[in-house]
C-alpha cells in the first residue's frame, strides 16, 4: 500500500423497501482529489469474495472480553473489549472506542477494526449503538442521533475508569454513520482526544437531501408526512414499518449502491443476525424514527473540536465521499483527509488489505502519545 502526498423471513408487509431516498445514484460523478493524500490498495486477483474481505477476523494476539455499561439514560450499552496480550499489567494504555456502520452491529466492521488496533497496541472497544445489537432500547432499530452520540461518551466513561487505560489518551473510530455520531459526541466531550472516521455518512444530510442533493424539499416533506401518519397507526396498535437499509434481494434493476451493500450485509461476507432479530429486519430503521435524522446536523460547529485532531478516511470511488469532504472543509486544524485509491464505500468496512491500518496507527500513536 502506497501513500502519496497531495433466519426466517419477517413479514414482508412490515418492511417498506420502497424508500431508498438515501441511496439515489443521481449526481455521483467523481470529485476532484486536489492535494489530499492518496493511499493505493494492493491489486490481488479477484475472488468470489472481494480480495482481502475478512469481516469476522480474529487474532491470537489479543484478548476479547464481552462488556456492558450504562449510559446517562441508564440504558445498557454492549461492547466487545479487545486488549493486546502484551499489555503491561501495571501500565496504562491508550484506548479507542469503535462504532459500527448505521444499521449494523458491532460484529460488522467494528469488531474487525477494534481487533486490528488491539494488535497494534491499543485497548480497543467496539460498541452496539442503542436500539441495535445487544444494547438496550425499544423498539428495536429506532433512530436516535442524540443517544447514539451519548453511547460514545458512555464508552469513554467505561474505558476511563479501567485501571489499565490512561484516561487522558482515549480516541475513537467511527465507521459509516458512526463517523457523524462520534463527531457529534466529540463536539461536547473533550475527553475524546483524537477522532478518525472511515467511509463516513452524514446521516442528517443524506436523509434531508439524498446523495449529491438529489432529493427535493417536496420529496423530503412527503417522507416526513408519511412517517407522521404512521405514528397514528403504531400508537393505536399497528405494526411498525421500516425504511431504507439494505435490499433483501437483487434484481436486474438493482443499482450499484444497493448491490454494494447487499454484498456485505446479505451474504456470508458480513451478514450477522443478532439474537432476537430476524434476518430481513437487520439494517432497517423504523420509518417513524428515521425522520429524526432530518433534524440532525453533526457538522455544525465541527470547528470547535480543534485543537483535537480529526482524520477523515474515504475511498476515492466511494459514493459517500462527499460527506468526508464536507466535514474536512468545515473542520479546523489539525485535520487530514485521506483517499484510498480504487476503494468504494463498503471496501473500507472489511477489506484488510485495503484499509489503511498504518495510517490509523500512526495517527493515534501521534495524538494519543503519553
């Protein structure tokens, strides 16, 4: 890698799979790269699974512990804690919180990142966001940007009170939607000393405007009205409806973004169904709560995170790169935007030979130094 400067199906009528407003392809032309750093992945022969894909990677160099702790709402947040086997029992190590993609769970991408960073000497903990995976919250798959951000601060509470962690050296990695959630948390939690995002989505902007601002205000209002009407149905005992997320089957009309997510979430590459969940409800937020993202502006005041450093990593072919670019423009120094050459959005979830581990290690070693 070179761096250059510059289960059983759920009821089908419970899932509203027609609402794909967040995944429109309109206007996905390549943006200029400018003088930002470029990282080139290796070019191995393609296999049935993408080259290097290893979402469920485990390591004999780290110890894994299941943990849980309460957030400020006294709701349980579930996590997997990874510690290097070489950890000095009498020392205090730097630590990282790792958040999973929106609609995913910690076993999808977050565990992989936490494991790899633990191999590199960090205490690293993946977490399930509230309402997802093993964390508490009802109804399941509910959207709550404030509670998602709170989960990162609660993770800092936990890590910072462990005897083997140096509480002055805690950072975070947010993947996909968790990138904007950790930024939201960092704006009001200075204990997060260094923040990296990977394949970040601004979940507020993509729900308001869709990709490349391809959704009109009238279309946005129609989605809001539909969700508001559905609240009456559910308040009077009706079944919840779900929206967006990953398509459950591919057709000849499936677009490139649907195929990209399907390849991870609906195949052995990355598919994972948490206990108590059905396969076809995974990744789908509830319709009535998903509109809360339209009131979510995580990049407002992002410059106030400075002088704490920000690292934005995205694929130069990623349909989501506009969000990393926007965050970088708004953020104050120190900041860095890195493109991985040839990589799409999902490539950076699990392709271990594409993800810039050395860059992440160097960033946190520098900014979480003793």
